[in-house]
């Protein structure tokens, strides 16, 4: 019985330590917009705060469909997670690299759960309000209520060049 108590106590101690460490990590980026600060809790891997440059590291493979038996890549995407208050405006400039000529699409999802559903779809298909941009272009979005949101940037097919998002 004493062995079981020790293992449970050790597990709880490790969990508590991880929680404290995660809470003490500073946010990845702070963005000042319309008298309020938007703090990104998650940015794409390799995101450069000074230039706004990053590459799209996630993708959808269109596999299992009769029209695509070889499983080709149908979209590249990445996302930013942030908290916002009702009425807070998120504005940002989106640009592709010098070799990028594809349109960029974006959507703002209203919860981490909705982001998980989006990532589990076939090629991002769903009831999202996806907007098309022809970079350089400006995103201007107003939070409908207090909450956590995900800004998702999407390019059809493979896109290996840099993408720039400057809030």
C-alpha cells in the first residue's frame, strides 16, 4: 500500500511542477491593437517577432477519397492562439514571400475545441467563415465576445515559402 501512495504522490508532484512551469512561461508575442493588447499564447514554429516571418508547418492530406487515391497534399496551414475581449480588434498585414503568388485564406475559430475539429477535417472543410486574401492584404477582425480564439492561415496545396503576418 505504501508503494502505491508513493507513485501517486510522485505523479501529482510532477504534474504540479509542470503546471507551475507552464504558467510562468511568458507569452510568445504581444500585439498592441486599438488600446488593447493581444497576447498570442501560441505562434507558428519558427515565427519571427521582428519580421513576422514563418512557414506553414501543418498540412491536410486528402487521403481515402476515391478522387485522390494517392493521398496528395491539399492545403498547408498554421495558426496563432490568443485571448480577446468583446469588441477587441485584431488587425494584421499578411504577405507571401517573393516567390509566392497563391492566395492566402484565413479564418478565426472561436475555441480550442473548434480548432481541434478543424484540424481533424478533410482538407479543412467545414462551416468555417474562410476569407480569401490576395497578399499583401490586411486582416481586420473584431472579437464577438470574451474568449480564446485561433487565427488560422491557409494556402491551397503545398506552400514552402515564407509567409508574413505582422499584427
